[in-house]
């Protein structure tokens, strides 16, 4: 994938050097000589198409901090990296608080820049994975929109938690993506350049918890043949993710509470206190409220962690997100299995919709990989799904002598109307796939049996109706119709559509 970068700096030599270096690494690079010109290029090229902006602080006409604010209004999702020869703490704090990802001092070292960009892509990757399970779009008022209300709320909480340093408790069934949420919080917070250390509390023997968490000195106990650094020290300045928190023994709950309160601990066998600065993000699928009643979990630790909880819904309550998740996994396994699967058959999709998903998103991922192993074609069909999925949906497969198998589908799948629609991978949703839209019926006269002509006519009708539905607003139409803005503008010009006339008429 080629990432798009805009360099805004009044130093021509620096701009050309950066452009040459980043282009050699495969980036698509544009440049501007000051803030005002940069904003013009940013808006003209479609703001949300930019992955990075490298922005100088001290420039004529419009300085970098003011430019940053305006860039973030146009595209909150673009990563901005500030650059200056006169770095100050105040400027750095102001830049980060206004949405900059990082702050580099001139003269720039390319290795430092590449490291910051790599970390930014990692952070964006976690957010992108979350977006795929309930897509986020930004409308003209920068409101986050998702397919499910529960995921909208979760995105809002993640945004808030990324800008504060409080402990976090994530609750949800196994396989709902608790660690992914923890990483999204960490890699979009001020701790992003420091370690993210994950510990599964259910995988540690009870007598080894203290050593795993706090480390030990040589000879502290039988078998301690050398000094060991604990997870808290590894995570210093970063985030410690405690998965399966409900499995933590009571004596360790006391010690964890002390570290949360005092930010210091003693390694096993040592009298020396170690000071640490660690953010705790914990996760559990256990009912902690009932565990408190049963005296299995400390209420003081619970209240300390449960400042702003995140509760992840099970997949069975988010079936509107199923298609997007499938598209993500199809894209992933196309790469790992070297295949070219493009879609899932509507019957197979309906079968997956009828399943209860006790294993949640992790189980769905396994099911799609199972389908990939059995499938050699471009489409996931019913026969590629695991038997337990088919059995739960009461689907019976019946093969005959035809080249393709026929299927008897029980009434449990409902009266499935097989529209000409499939789930496409995100790579399929490109500039040339406007014809892949749900159409219930098309009547074509025999003398008009021309594919290109019919395709063009359909695209034209589709765009006109989309513009009408969005009151002629180009940006709104592009977002709501899933059409890249540049593609939409090109098609409007191609078909001679009067978008302004549509807007005027509706106004």
C-alpha cells in the first residue's frame, strides 16, 4: 500500500530532501511552502486521503500550530508530525493536545522520522481494525457514526481514554477483542512510544504471580538461579495489560492495589523499592460484581480500576457488523493463504447470520480461515463452512451430478431473497466497482444487450439518486454511498450530471 504524505515547510531544501527520501521508500509525497498553501493542497486533494502531514512550526503567513488546528478540523484521521528547529516543551504540549502525533527537532534524522511514522501506522492499524468491526466515518460536523450504537459508545470512550492516564477495565466475553481495545488505547495515547506488555493472569501458577509481576533477586527462592525483571519494570512508562483479571488471587489483588496507589513495589527477595510509572488496563470475562459478593475479588481494587469501564458486546448482538468483519478476514487470509477470494455467497452469509457465535469474533475468524482452506474459487459457499455452523442453522447440503452443487436450505434461514449482492473485501471496493450494488430486478431489451452501455446507465442513475438522497452535497454523497470523492467527481463529469442543479432544486 502506498501511503500519502504532505510536507509543509518553508525550507525548500528540506522539502526536496524529505520528498526524495520518502518517495524512495514508496510513499506518495506532495509538498507546500507554507501553511496557507498546505491547507489549499490538503483540501484540493481530499483531506482524508492523506495518511501523514509533516508540518513545520515556524512559517510565514500561517504558523504550524494554527495550521495543525485547521488540518485536524478537515481530517481528524490524518497523522500530523510537527517539525521545528526551536523545540520547546510548551510547543510540544500544545501540538500534541491539538492532535499532533509526535514532535521532531531539526535537523531531522531520517531514521527518527521513519520510526515515528512506523509507530503511527501501528496505532492507526489498531484503530483501523476496530473501525472494520463498526466503520467510522466523519461527516461535516465530525460526528462519529458506526453501524451499532454500542460500538459508537465504545469508540467515544476509547477517544477519551487515549487522552487521560486513568486505569481501564474492559469487560466482555472471550473473543470479543478486549486486547485489541487495550492496544488501541495505548498506541493512541502519550505512552505510545513506550512498551505495551500483556500478561494473561490465567496462565500463571499461583505461587509465581509475585515473581512474574515484580521480579525477583537471585536466590530469593528455590529455583531462582538468576535475577529476573518483572512485568511492571518491563512496562515502565508504558502500559501493562492484565488479561483475565478475575483469575488474580486475593493476595496479588492487594499487591496490585498498592502499586496502583503508590506506584512502587519490592522485587521478591529484595528490600529495595522500585518506582514505576505504569498505566494499568485490565480485562475480564468474569462477573466481578458477583465475585465481590462471594469475597473472591476486592471491591477497593474493582472501584480503582472501574473509573471508565468499557463493555464489549458479543458478536450475536452486533450482527450488522458481520459483513465488515468477514471482509477484513477475507483480506487477511487472501494474503496469508495466497488466494483471491472476493466475496461470500448470500446463502453462506445468511447461514453465518443465523449462528449464535459463542466464540465471538475469534470464532468468526477461525470459520473464515476454515472456508479458505476448503475453497479454491473466488467465492465462499455453503459447503466451505464448518459442519457445526451448518448444523446450527439446520442447513442440509445435497449434491447432484451437475458441475456445481445444489443446496436444500431449511426454513431456519427464512425466506431468503437472493439479491445480486455479496460481501466485498475492502480492496474490491475501488474506483471501478460502482456496478456492484444490490439490484432486485433489471429489465433489458434484447436490442440493448450491451454490458458497457447498461453499466454506464446504471452508474449514472445510481449517482443521480445518491446526490438527491444527500441533497446534492458532494462530500456527504461520497461518504454515505461509499464512493471515493475523486471517483464521484470524475463520474459526475463523465455523465454530465448537474450536481449543483440537484442541490438547488432540493434547497
